C-alpha cells in the first residue's frame, strides 16, 4: 500500500495522537475472563455461567486491536498489514502449537487408540485456526455432554479471534481512508466519522445475524465469527467513545458518572455469571449482558475518576494472571479432560489440583515460549520472516498430527481394541428396523415383532435407555406366542413434562408431540402389557416425575391388564468400552490407576425412584420392574463382568448383556403377571 503523506492526513477527530499506554485494568479484565472460564470448565460451584469469559475476551480484542490500528494510522499514515499479521503470529502461534503437540503426546498414553482417532479432525483444524468451523459444521453443541471429551473444544474461540485479526485491519482501512481522484491518490485523508458509522453497522448486522442464528442454527451462532463480530465492533465503538475529540472522559465534571460505570459493568458480568447456564439460548440477546458490562468497565478505566473496580483489577496478582491468561486458556481444558479420564469421578479437590497443574504449565509456556518470542527483535525487524516461519510452523504441526494419526490408526487395528470399539454397535435390533427417528421429526412408527395375529400383545414405550431392554423383554414373550410392539425415541422421556435437550439447545418439542401421539395411538393394538422405560438422568424434580408419570398412566391404564415402569439404570461416570480399552492400552502405572468399576451413591436416582414409585402406587395395575440389581449387583457397576462387556457407552447396556439375562427378566415379570 502507498504510504500517505502527513500533510494529506487530517486528525480533526482526535485531540492528539493516541498514546496507548499500558492499562492495568485491561490486564485485570483478562484475568477475570480466564478465571471465569477455567472455574466454569472445572465445574466450580457458582461458576456455571463462566463461559461468558470468552465474551469478555472478544470485547477486549475489539477495543485493543482497533486502538492499535488507529494509532498506527495516526503516526505512520498507513496500516502495515504484514507487520500486523506478523505480530499476531508471533504472539499466538508458538504457544498454540506447543500445547497441541503436548496434548497429542499425553493423549497417546492416556486414551485408547480409537478414542484418539476421534480427536484427529479437530486436531487438524487447530493449527489452521479453523476449529470453530469444525465444531460448527460437525453440529457440536458446546454445552452437550459429548463436548466434555473433545481435547480441542476450547480452541474455537481462538479461531474466532484469529479470523477477526485477519479481517479487521482491512475493514478499518476501508472505513478510515477516503480517496479523491484516481486509485493511487496523491492526496488522501482518513475519517473516524466513517469508522464510527461502519462499526455501528457491523454491530447491528452481526447482532441481528447472531440472534437469528441462535434460534435457526445455534451452532453457527455460537462458533462462527460473523455471529460474534458485534462483540469486536462493540470494543471498537468503546475505543472511539473514549478517544474522540468530543470525549468527556478527562472532564472532572463527569467523574461521578464514571464512578458508577465500573460497578455497573461488574454487576452486569456477575448477573450474567449467576443467571446464564447451558439452557439459555446463547449468544443471542443474553450475550449483551457480559459484553456491555465489559464495555462499561473499559469506559470507567479510561476516566479520571477514582474507581474501586479499576483499582481491584489493577492489583499485582490480577496482572500476573492476566499475563498468563493466553497460555492458561490453552492448557486448562486438555488438562481437565485428560485428568477426568484418569480420575472419572473427580472431587472438588481434584478439579482444583488440575487447575493448578494447568496454571503451572501456563507459567512454563509463558516463560519459555510466549514471552521470549514476543520480544525477539529479529522477528520485529523482519515481519516477512515471521510470517514465513509461521506458515512453516503450521505445516510442521499438520505433519506431526498426520504422523500421530497414522501411528494411532495402526494401533487401533489391534484385535482387542477392535473388540472394544465394535461393542459400541451392539444395539438391539429395533434400530435396524428404523423404530427411532430421534430428534429429527415427530413421526410415530410402531415396530411390530412376533406373530402379527397373536392373541396377546405387549408394548414397549421408552427412550433409548428404556429401549435397551428390548431383547430381554421381547424374546421371552415372543417365544410364548405374543406380539411385541415398540415405540421409542431417544432422549425423550415418557413423562408428561417438557424437557430441555442440550443437544439441540432448546425445549425438545418434537418429543412432546411424538409422546402425545403415541399415547393416543397405542390403544389401537389393545395391549395386555405395557412397559415404560426412561433414563434417570432427566432434570426433573420428584414432583415432576410423579405428576408427569401419573398423567401418562392415566391415559394408558384404563383397559390394561398390567403396566411395568422400568427405572433407569445407573450411569457410569466414564465411557465403559473406552475405559476397558484404555486399561488394556495404557502403561502399567496408569492402568493400575484406571478403574472401570463404579459404586453409585444410594440417592443418585432418588428423584426418579421417589416420583415413579408414588405414581405407580396410585394405580392397582402398575408396578415397578427394577432391573438395576442385574446391572449393578450389590450396588457395584462394572464396565465388564464375567468376561462380558456390560455397557456400550456410559449409560446404555450392550444388547448381548441384556439378552444373556432374559430368563431373569422373564422370571421377574412372571412373578407379577404370568404369561
């Protein structure tokens, strides 16, 4: 780009050249943001909404990068794109690649080969700063349970930031500079008026898009930069408010007003922390709260007013955490995930220990890699060298990921590992018959097994945990000449209560419609027996379990001989086949630590048991068919028992295990209702 002559540049929008001195309160905001994120991911009580720390980072980036670019324009009359990108690469890439490689190395010894392969696609996307696209188009819900197993989930926000760094200089260049005449003007000037209008337009467009996506395509809203751009634009707008000629931030007459900005901003952030959780539509409107809170604190810190919030954020320990925030963000998530694999039922003390370990690793990374490279003069003098070296580093990282994947793929072909992998597909035959449309639609499909013209009919209605008992229930009855009919929808409780489904990020309305239709249609088969099975993990109170189940029973029982309610089986705090595969793969010292046995607390499913017991007691032809003693004899749940793999994941039983216990199940049914 042609350098603009100083004489051709107007600076009427500013009092003077901006001096972006160090603001300790901004470093303190970084510390606040990382503490919120880390404590949230570590499940520290009171920090469920700590994911808003990412929103704070986005607003800070918009503020700082906008300021740096405007200062460059004021002092040198140009934007040096190469220098800008070289600084970002130098600042961010080396630590990122270091943590990625270290994470893959740790995963190699801790995770089973097929578990590692599940991480490969994400691992490829991280060095390219494209992981947000991977998680978005893989339909990966940030708040869903399966997200807890992804070693690189946290890198989505780094990808968003890097994509912001890529486009922001160009946007500011287009908005700041005005030309007259030909395409290579002899005279040029810049105008912050155009920039203000442009940032406001970006804010509005991105915010509206983010709200639309939040409801129409939640993963796009959460992960992709266009739906988050308004937060960066907000940071830029805050910067212009502070530094324009008409700014009142250094006018003592306004000190009392700005004294309120800091506490009000902190109140917004704390309110978001306490109010927001995984059940809200996010980002949507809700992201305004922490974003505006951050903006208010930035405004307060720029004024002359003495601020208790600013002083607190400027304390030495906050500055230290702010220094380590990037490296700590990189380390905390893989350490929590891998630590959770080794110790699948972590107590609070263990989570805090993992946090400290990640902080120590962050200190090492900051001291040996992040800080020295950032201040290395060679790369400052030769930005082209930095950019080229960065691309080489990215390609090298991809090569290492490919080498790791090839090695792991080879190890995954071990017959024992294949056995543990294949057991995941050990499902009841109903899934081959298309009996379950999951959340895609509310179509009601009755799958019929046995003699179509049988005198007696039994019906199984349930979610996937209820449906897992199909072989144990159907085989004895079909052998006795019965017809057996199945209605099933995964993650859909047979309880007349709405449920929030974290996979889709909203109330599971498809489930409600499907359940209502099933309850209306099932009596057309004039069943003698009905089995209802649910997971115990739904977020219902005892009262909801009771009343919601009673409403279902009221519709089903009037002309029915008997109905059995099957309580949910105990969930493992780990993946069953994965644990067994890890134990056979890990070095001896890790294998000795790894336990694939779990003793659930007595009250782990107390709400469900209390609720359905009360509901069953209200009907003379309803009883419980509690099969937990088969799964967890003597209260001990094992991933493998008597050389038989019990669980196919952390909550569903293998069909082989269920089938092998069909005689016990039949005897329990016969004791209540002979067939």
